[in-house]
């Protein structure tokens, strides 16, 4: 997810954030819906006990499963009860209207039906900040998504906490332009094309209405970002990244990709905003 701001207003026009990326219907590797998506997860090296942070497009996966619930069930079957599944669950528009409830507000549609399915799982835990919200299901959900954080992608955010727990970043139907962990790297590197802006409104968290301040390190409105420009280099990094032969799908160690982004930014602070 990327958020931009200028003159106190935030660019939340993120329709199509997770692009429709269906692969060729005639692809010889395609499997039928009876197989679900477990073969894709196996292709990406996902194993029992893994902790995953998932970005996804259900439109792509609908070739293999009929519903988002089936996709999530396949993932949970593969990682088992010792694994934790995380997904982005922001809803910026509802917070801006002062109607956000961290337990009841649905995921903004741009973030996908699979993320919403993770949110409604019984026992799932959603982080408090509506701008960098992550929902978790599994043993580490409370440790990663619990607590209080106003600063988006900062030290107390679920994005930075996930780095401490050997998480894999998994992209299903989307590429690295949508890997939001890059924004934590931008925060830590103090990139010069962003500035801190506060957004305040009322919200409900755990049944209690409160005034909440979102602290966002926002870029100027309309500034073009090129977050997947290092993709080819990542592919050349050997076994650090797994690529699916069935769909646009990738898996990589989350701490590795965060460190990779951070190193690139420190070498060239404008790497992701230059043509």
C-alpha cells in the first residue's frame, strides 16, 4: 500500500491497488479447482509452521478456488495451527468519515476479498491503526497485531513487529509494487520525499470510542513510485526468492526483503521515485 499527501490531504485513490492479473487460460501448468491453491503454496516453498504476510488478488486465485474462504482454508491447512497468517486490512475512507471500528469495519475493497476473509476469521486480531492495519490469525497474531501504534510502519507497527518472527512475504496475483514493507524501509531511512503528517478522528477500538491520531510519513500527491524496479535484481539473488510457475506469485523472507529495500534506499534515497 502506498499513501501520498500534500497540503494536508491524503491521496487515498487506490482503486485497483491489487491489480487484476489473471494468467493465460491456456497455460499448460493450470490446474482445476479441485486442487485448490495448495500446489501454488508448495511451489512457493510454504510449509507447516510458516508465518506468512500475504498480499493477494482473489481474481487471480479464482481460477483455482470458488471463494476467498476456500483460499484461506487452503493456506491454513498448509501452515497448520503453529503457523500465523497475516494480511493487510486497512480502511482509510471509513476512518476519514469518523466511523471506523477496528473490530467491525470491513477491509477497504482495494485490499481484496482474501484479506477480508482473514479479518472475519473467529479469533483473528486486527491492529489498531486504520492506515497500516494488519489482521493476524494464529499463535503470533497478538504479538504482531496487538498493542498501540499511531506511527504508520514504525517500530510499534505490525509491519516492523513481523520482522522479528521469521515471517515470509507472500505475493499471490500481485507483484512487489504492493509489498508494503517497503514503507517501513522508507520510514527508517528517512527518505527526503516524504514528510510527517497527522490525521485525527474518532474511532472505536475494542468497543471503546476514542480520539485517534494517525502519524503518516506521506509523500507529495501525485509523486510516482517505482517499488518493483529492483525486481530483476531480486530474481538474481538465487534461492532468496521463490517464484510460482502457476501464477504471478512469489515468496521471500520478509526480513531479507526489508533489509534489501533499506540498503537500496540508503545507497540512493531517490531510487523508488526516479524514472
